[in-house]
C-alpha cells in the first residue's frame, strides 16, 4: 500500500500492481472504501450507548473479593495453621486459593461458559503479571546492583584502559564494549537480515523438495548450542584464517546463531500471509519477484521486524558465542578485523568473575547498559517497521493523498480528450481525507 | 535466482557446522564407539566417557523449562493478542522483546543469588508432600528422605525455572505473532454466534495459531536445550543419571562444553564436540517432528 | 526506495551516529606520550591470575601507555592458544603437558618458550559454620584433615580428627558440604597437586573411588564425589558458601574472595606445628623455599618444584602456596615480533618488581626474591626485550630491598611470626580470620587465646559475627577493601526450619485445621445456593 500510493502509477512501472488493494480490504482498521456505513436511524430515538467492555459491579466484586480472600487464606495458612515457609510458597498458595474463590464466586451467578471465560482470562492476566513481574524484577535487580557504577558519567564515556580492579568507580567505563557490541551486531545484522529473509522467502515462495530440505536444516539449527557456534567459528575462522580473535570472528559466531532464528521466525510469518493476496498478484500478471517485493514482504512487515528483533535480542545478549571468538580487551578497538574487541555480554561475564566488589558492580552496570541499549534499538525498530500493512503515519498519509490527487488530475486531464483510456490504470486506493473526496468518482472511471 | 542462492548459502553454513562437528568429534567417537551413548561417566582422561547422564540432565532441564515456559507464554501471548488493547498491547510487546534480550549471564546471577534461596522452601515442600512420586523424591543412596536445604540446591528444578523464564519471551513473540494473524472474520463470527471471549479463543484463535504454538514451543525448547551460561552458573554437574529432579546435581551438554572447554586437551575437546554433535542430532529429530506437525496444522490456511 | 530499505538505512545511520559520538567521547581520554612506542600485546590463560593481570595492565596503560590485552579463558585454553600461535603469551598454573593423561598429542610448542613466575597465592579454605547460631571464625585444620574432607573420608563436622584440630570448639553434628570448582581451574590444579604430593595414599584411593587411574596426579577438573557440590568459578563457590543454605559448606578459593565476602578461612597446619592463615606474607615466606627445575634436558625444565614449600620448616609458612607462570616466547615467530618483545619485556619487568606491590591488596602474595631472580633470567630470553632496566637492586618489590640476597632479605627478616595460641595443642586462638575478624567464643574443652595477645581467654568478646553489609574490611596494608560486599549473603542467618518428613498426629491436626478453614469459607455460599435452588430454579 505505502509503496504504490507514493509513486505515480506508470512512472517506471509498466504494470502498476493492484494487489495491495486486497490487503487494504482485508484490514478492517484501514479507512477505505470497504467501510461499513450505518444507516440513518431516522426518527427512532437512540438510547445511551451501552458499554460492552466495562466490567459490572458484580464482576469487580468477584475479582477483588477473591483476591482478598486468597491473600487472607494464604496468610492464615502460613502464619498460624501449617508450618509452611518461604515467600514463593506463600505466593503460590495465595494464587491457587484466589483462583478457587474466583471460580466459586463466579459460579454462584453465572453459567459454565462464563466461568470458563472468567477463569481463563484470570489465568492469562496472571501469566502476564507473573512474566512481567519477573522481567521487572530481573531488570530492577540489575539496576540496583549496578547503580553504583551507573551514577558515574565516566562509566559511559571512558574505557577500562586506565582502570584496574582496585580503582574506584569514578575511573573507567565501558564505552569500548558498547562500541564493540554495536559493531558486532551491525555486521551480524548486515549478513543475517538479507540472507535470513531471502531464505525464508525461498522456503515459502519457491517451495519444492530442496526448500523442504532447507527448512529442515534451518529448523534443526535453531537449537544449535550457542557455544558450538562459537567453537565452529573458533576452528573455522580463527584457527584457519585470521589466527587471532577479532570482532569480525565474534560477529560471524553471532551470525551463525542468529540466522536460523531469523529464518524460522520469518518463515512462520510469511506462511501466514493470506494466499489470496499472492494469487491476486499472480493473476494480475506480476512476476514472483514483484509479488514478493510488493505484496508478501510489506504484508508481513511487522512480523519480519519481530523476527529480526528476536534474532537480535538473542545475538546481542548471548555470551557463549563471543566467549571464544572476540577476545577480551580493555581498550577501544573500532577495527573488527584486527585485535580483540569486547562486547557488552562478555564484559559482564568478565566483570562478575572478579572478586573485587567494584568490578562486580561494574558488571551489573554493564548489564543494565546492555538492556537500555537493546530497549532503544527495539523502540526504533518498532517505530519504523512495526506498523502493519496499510497503516501509515500522518506524513506518509499526506504524501499518499497528494500523490493520488496528482494522479487523479493527470488522469482526468488525459481522459478528457479520450473518454475511455486504452490502458487500464487502476488507481491506488486512497485513504479518505478531508481535502480529497474524489475516489468514488475515480473508481467509476476505471471499470 | 537470488532466493535459491540464499537458501543454498544457509544450508552451506549449516552443513559446514554439522560437518565440522562430525570431523572434530570423530577422534573421540572412534575411541568410545557406541558406549558413548550409554556411558554415564565423563572422563576423557581415562578414555571412559559417555553422554547418558549429561543428556538425561539436559532433557530434564529443558522439560522443566517447558513446563514453566509454555503455559506462561501461551497465556501472555493470548493476553497480548486478545485481552489487552491499545497502548497497553504495544507496551507489552516491547516488554516481551526487551525480556528476550536480557543477557543470560544476568539471569544466571539472578537465579544463583536470588531465586535459589527463595525456591528451596518450595522444593522442600514439594518433596515432603509429593515425595511418593519418584520424580519429586529427594533421598540419599540408602533411600532415606533428605530435608536439609543443601540437598535442594543447584538442582534441575531451579535451573529449569530460570531457563523457562529465559525462553518465555521467544515463545511469546512467535505465538503472539501467529495469534494476531487469526482471521478477523472468524473471530467476529464466533462472537456474533454468542461465544464468550474464551470460547472464541478456544475455537478460532488457538486452532489457527497451532502452528505458532508448536513453532514457538520448539524454538523455546531449542534454546532451553542449548542454554549455556545460566545453566552453567546454577547447576552442580554430576555424572550419574539423577531421576530426582528436586535433588542437587544435574548436567547439561552446553554447560559441560563451557565448563570444560578452557581446561580440555585436544582429545577432551574432541569428546566435547561429540557431545555437541549428539545434542545437535537430537534437536534435529525433535524439530523435524515439530515441523511435520506444523505442516499438517491449519495454521495460515485460507479462511476467507 | 522501499520502507524496508529505509528502515535498514535508518538503523545503519543511527549506528554510525552513535559510533561517532562514542568514538568522539572515547578519544577525549588522556593519551600517554609514549603511546606509539609500544606495540599492543595480547595473551590468554589462567582465570586465577586474571585479577592481578587486570590491575597491572591498567597500571602500565596509565603510566607507560602500553596496551596489554588479557583474557582469562582458562589455563589449558591459554596453553592451547599459545601452541597454535594465536596469542603472544599465555598464563597457566600447569606447565605444558608432555604426556597428557588422556593420551592426546603432547603439547610441544613449535617455537621456543620460557616459564616465568608472575604471581603467588595460597589455596585458602573458606567455610560457613555455626556453633549455636554463632559464626565460627577461627577454624583450624591439619593437612590430612583437609585432604580427607575433600576426598570424602570425613563427612561430618564433629569428626574426631576435626575436633582434635580445634580443641577450643565444640564441633556441631552437621554434614560437611565440600564445594569444588565445576570448571577447570588453576585453583583446583594447585590444590590437587598439593594433595597428590603430600598425601599420596589418600589421594590415590580417591582417584580409584572416582574411577580414575590410581596415583593420578594433579587435575584441573575436580572429580565429583559423594556429598560434594560443584559450582563454577570462584564467584560460584564463594557465593554458595556465603548463602544461608551454605551452612556447613567449605570450599577452596582465593583468599581475596573470603576477605571480600566477609567469611573466615581455615588456618592450616604447617610443618613447624603452627596453624597459619594464608596471608600474603605467610605465602611469600613459604615460597622462599620454591625451587625451579634447572635441568636443561628435562621435559619439566624451568617448572616449579614445590616440595620444599609444602614442608617449609619456617613457622610462618602457609603450606598450600604456589604461583602461576607466564609462558613467554623466546624467539620471533608467527604473530610475535621483536617489537612486541620489547613491550612484553618491559611489561614483565614491571610485573615482577613494581607490580608485586599491589599483590597483597589484590588477594595474592608478592613473589619473593628467589622467584623474581628466576623471572629476570626469563626476561633476558625474550627477543627484543630491553634488559638494561632489569636489575634486582632497582626492583621495587615489597619483599626485598636493594642489597638483599635470596638467603637474607627483608621478607625473611620481617614477616610476622604466628601467635603462640596458633601452635598445635589445647590452646586455640579465638581471633577471626580473613573477612570475619570477630572472635569466636571457646566452646570446646581447650582454652582460648588471642593472636594479638591482648585479650585473655576469660574476657573473650562473644558478640555476633560481623555483619558484612556495612562493616568496613581492611586488608593487610590498611587499605579499605570493602564497605558493602557485593557477594555476601548476610552473615547473620536466620535459623532454618527443617520440614519434618514424617506425617505424625501433629501434621494430621494441621491438615485437618487447614481443611476446616477452607470448608468454613467455601461451604456457606454453596449450601445457601443449594438451599435456594428449589425455591426459585430460574434465578
């Protein structure tokens, strides 16, 4: 969608691809022609809108009551009646009794179906709470343990070249590891994204026996122990070719580990691209390559971004492949082909091994920096690539509208002397925006 | 054709790893032969080494991780795709992605210094009241039940919980992506027919996303089987098969490689490669089974 | 231009931007004037020596602008890297193995090399033991007792042999949990070498018990046995012992870990009949008797002979003392050049002299004069090394001063002698050790004593063990070592309730009470619903 609407049809494209329209129709969120219109209610008075999503007072009481009862029962059991101990045990008992009470309370008023619905929702929400609770806990733990290092600005601007184990936290930093991580992951991504997505396209669009073989191999590789990826690169690249540990070797190890993850995750999302989109593209005569480039990839874009993020997340935070390949250094090295180049996870591993409390604090600080770095990268990737097909930013929408408007003017100019244009020029579907009201008209001109 | 070249390159890299593993492993395998699969001891110094105990530990850790991870990630994925809405959903998606990037060494430290101390009472409780199930029993060689806290440290159970938490984000991402692709038409149809939200999820979203569930689980299993640093920091490696999951001592192939790599001789390294090769083959079999199931499921089929 | 390409470009651009910023800020650091006259040198090896090498690396970078890269990947990996020529130097506790135990190829470097002693240390035994809820800080162990603990012969703290070593302590009935290293390590190698040399019979029967060859020598991988726990890294073993659940555990670890995590270490009996703590000076005194194999044809040429150290008759000796080597190239080959040799020579010279000043603060022990002299001989073999500065009289090593000789030097004269209460016998010092300086009350049949001699046994302070959280710990030099310990579990543990496994009447009663409670909560609504139903079935 976004591709065609920004480009005047016919400019460099002999056959403008209309397949994108279908994606548009598929997506209920897109403002477009397929929008449901509400018939005029006429003189019938409409009452206040009923709120479907809001929980009733009864439901809220059930939830809150069950929560309180669960906590109270667990506390009673732990505090007075049985000799159970431990905070984790308390949480488990409290949660189980909460569920029990919740079922009971809901069952008093509702039917089996609704009880199941309520309980499953409660379970899903608790899974979420548990997971995010654990995440927040781990992150908070990292930040608390690393706070002494993080409060010093020099931690982000200096290298460890002039800081040893006995030096205070006011000296030395990890900028060399940050740079190392960025360089290594950039090299790995530069290889993994094209290779991984192309392979996933191959698996889905080309098919055949060889593709099945490739898929089997790629699937098997997702479980390749990351340390084996490191060993492989150590023997294949360091021992045979470079004879020294380097950032490039580490990037290769990360690549070997990331590639199957990206392939597999992209494969899954590409497989979910509705077949009718592809068929429509082929039916309109576009080549396989054009179908992939203009239909399949844009439709799966947010999924592909997730795939790449998954791979990056794994590659950027894993210690074992770089353990054997990158080497440890305390100085800034921006040349990936020569000399050791440390990355953040390895720096964490290296720091926490030290008996010095300052070094351990630096280790946790480094882990926190890694988390923040990853968060930034992901936020950027999500903002740029995470939007679903057809969802445009305000600027893109404006650009698309003006392009379509130009097209319309051009077409109407052309169609003025000749009422029926000889070539079928399907318009690009255009989101309706206030200044522009022509689409229905243009639609009629191209049957 | 470009895509074909990409596919070939991928296979080339993968086969190179497999081939390299096999070649480096052949030294050790030619010495041990088939005993490699049945021997429990790991002592390349005396030429008696085998993978039986290590593999049992690896599998038990991975299975516990799956028991922890799959329900959690399934629930969270459904929460994100069908319960949460608007800004909250975007926030949760970002959080899951972020969690996938928490370095494993941080999880290891957290598991070692925080989780272990807090989970031991739970493990003791389980073994006290469910000790009659052989898996949950914690007993010494003579069969008397152990209650000392030190009998519960560094167990497969604790390592499994930590690894389970580590693989959840990966699994959640894949599952969520599959669930969010479930056709809106069918969802609305189910709701219009009077189904509750859970009814809709059960009849539309889950069947549609089955491929994603299996795919995500397998991806997580792969990571759980191959997880190195966190397991390395938590377990106390032993070289006998330990069927008592709560009891101290277990093992894992990748942790073994990481532990022994630094001090291994050439021959020891070859033995470690052989262990890596066996793990590789096992995951190949598991994943092959999974992909054939995914291929048969309805996931991604045409619906409207 | 498609969105995907734009995305990639954007990411690349932001990376480049970040790099620029970071590189810019990195470049602001002060650069030494000599930065260009030294060539970066890199090495791998022992994790045990890493802490010292990190500090020295920093010092030479700050003072001379040298770049030394060191990666603690393990001794064997370091030797392998040296064999394969991927590093300039390696650090190891074990020499090259001419006859590896497992029959793999002998480790014979293709190029010339030499062993240079770099840093010494004692294998110390950190433990977590309580008597009546009070932390024990003055445990004493004989060599044989230690060996028996770590070979599974002694399994309980109230073993008569331990009690005999500790007349001042009423040893509790508690299982000993020996914690060993699960990864291959230099500490394990040093410890097992000592056991195999000093107690060959015990060690040999242990070897057979764990299915290794009888009379197996040192190993870098401790075999797992009986009730032992294996944890990775010094952090892992020290962390395990430091936790609440680590009560009853004992491990071998660097002295600095015990110092920094607020835990005591065992005093070990030496040949002179004194129980000695592994302080920097007691290790250095022991190593005055270290010998070096000077038989040129021997496969172990230039490696350490420690028998004299283990049985050093000086009463200040800590018997489990040893040192690690740096393996340096003696000819130009592969990636090693004469220019690198100049850097390496200057670095090693710094290391043997000035660098030893900080050894004690780092938890190691400074090399004594005999080993420094041996190291000097090796520097002279490094191609390209500038030997003009290699002079024993201008060497600023803390154990000797200009004009000293190996037979008569500052260390031998000034090292403190152990207190009388540390002598084998019924009198046991109550003074704490390592990171736990608090005294321990006399609970056994013996009498107490204080290392400082100021406190009489009757007036022993029996207050709680030092809380590691805030108490400042000072090292031998009086420098503040730790305020808040990053490693520590709290030293004051809460008593642990041990669940009773049997189901007796009490348990049944509890179960009944719990069920009753649940029934009291659950039944009323159910019953009311039942009662209501017949009245109005449609509600």
